[in-house]
C-alpha cells in the first residue's frame, strides 16, 4: 500500500466521524453514591490496634462508608452514581455511546465492570471499557472520553469511578496502615461534545512510572509470583495489598505539584487564576501540603476525605459531584483535578466548566 492510498483511506474513514478540531468535550453532569453504612475510627479501634487520634493526625479521616453485602457492588454503586449523573446532565440515557469504568476492585476478576453497568443501566449494546489505573483511573478515563469526543467518534460518554475496598483489606494489626485509609463509594460524570470555544476539557496530562509498581500493589490473584492461591498465601498476608506508605507519600506530593503546574502552564494560566482544585482524596496531609505549596486559599481546594476516606478511582468524581451540588462548581469555573497512586501513575485535567 503506497502512502497516497493509505492517506486517502484514512481521510475517507474519518469522513464518517465528525472530525472537527474545534470539538470540545464538556462535563455536563455529575453524580455520586456512597453506601449507607458509616464506619468511624472508633469502630476500627475495636478491630485492630489503632486510635482515632492516630488516624485523624496521619490521614485526616474521621469516617468512611462500607458496602452492604447483598446490596452494593462496585458495578451497582457505579450504576447508581451514573443514574444520578445522567439525571443531573438532563440527558436521555440512550444518548450515551461509550462507558468508561475505572476501578481497582471490580465485581469479577473478569469481565470488567463496564459491561455490568451497561446491563444494569439497560443501555443498548454500546462500547464499554474498563480502566485499571487505580487512584488516577478516573482522570485517565476522563482523558480517554475526551479523546473519543474530540475525534468525533462519540458525542456522549459516561465516565465512572467506583470502588469496594473494604472487602479486601484485613482488619488486623499487620494491615492497619492500609485498613484505616480506604472506603467504598462511586462517582460518575457525563461528558458531551460541545462547539463552545475555550470551554470544557482544556487539557489532560497522564504519566506513569512502572519501576514503582511494587511499592503499592496487590500481587494476587496474579500470574507473576505464583499462579495458584495457597493457604500459606492467605496466612502470610501476601493476598493483601502492600503499600510503602512513606515512599508513596513523598512521590505523591512531588507529582501532584508537577502535574498541576503542567496543566496550568499548558493553558497559560497562573495558579491565582484557578478557581477550584480537586485533588484525589489520598490523605488530607497530602492535600494540605499542596495547598500550602501553591499558597492556595483553603476554600479553593475541595476535600471530603474526612467523611469518606480514600475511595481511589471514585474519590475525584464523588468530590466533583459534591462540590457541584454545593455551588462550588459553576459555569466558567476554572477547575483542576489531579491524582496520584499505584503504578505509580499520576494525572491532571484542567477544565473550564
Ligand atoms: O491513594 C493511593 C495513594 N496512597 C497514598 O497516597 C498513601 C500515602 N501514605 C500515607 O498516607 C501514609 O504513609 C500512611 C497514612 C499510610 C501512614 O502514615 P505515616 O505517617 O507514613 O506512618 P508510618 O507508616 O511511618 O508509621 C508510623 C507508625 C509506625 O509505628 P512505629 O514503627 O513508629 O512504632 C506504624 O506501625 O505508625 C504505626 N501505624 C499505626 N498506628 C496506629 C501504622 N498504621 C497505624 C494505625 N494506627 N492504623
């Protein structure tokens, strides 16, 4: 195939899409769902050697939500959040052409949660894609949706982050540094093509460093170390998530700062022009560190980790949905969302609402 032919075919195949470089994607609605069960630090004190004082001082968390067995699953919570986002956006659910579902705690090892949501929402046979980027999963998913909308392939995309993490932490002294942090919940957004200039997703910035993969990871069920789960693996804790908390913390503060700065510089904005920062809710100390580093007034940074803990891929869409409901996200708000986590992966998105 010569280059002229290839170029010609490419042009023709794109004709069926509305390829228009002025396409923008906008976030037109957000919703969230958290399970009813509230678990306080005092509740955890009864299960392991920890204290409310330690948890609040080291993480800022006072309580988190845990899924209700027989009622909530990662897919079902994502579906509920999606319904609320669709209602908020004021669209018909049948307008959705692509589901992007971010989670590290899927209902099944396979298939992913995207198809389960497609079924539960009773959507037609549209595309469903799962994203496995842990704490950065939502922004990675948003970026994927943005690209599909900008090329013209899809007009309306649903992006979901949902996690059921209380199911795989161990309530024991050996796992207490992880058990106290994580919570369950789901958030979702609807993104749609718009031709309004300088509005919508201005840019997204995605990064990874796989040399740090084993600093925050869950080795099993996996194929790298051993192929079969054994009783010894249950006993020695190797089925649990592992986290080098200090190292993760140090990398997080640096990477958050870098990717937020990049997002602003890329769009010729200064930090003072930013209206709202929604950082992934990893640890309140990390968010406070960034707030001080950028000399941001506290009201320009949205935090809700105090009541939900770290909900990984769900944390940013839950926060966005709450911030919107509280009137802190409005038309024209310049919003930056940034995340860092397992992989390591980190990401940011700058949005003019
Ligand atoms: O969202 C994904 C990305 N994840 C993160 O961003 C998490 C980043 N890391 C962190 O948030 C923090 O490292 C943690 C909250 C996980 C831990 O806080 P830390 O200040 O780094 O504590 P540490 O691991 O250095 O442990 C300090 C002490 C240790 O005791 P010794 O060795 O000093 O006697 C731990 O055993 O605190 C102990 N400890 C606890 N004590 C009471 C660890 N967990 C607990 C606990 N309750 N739950």
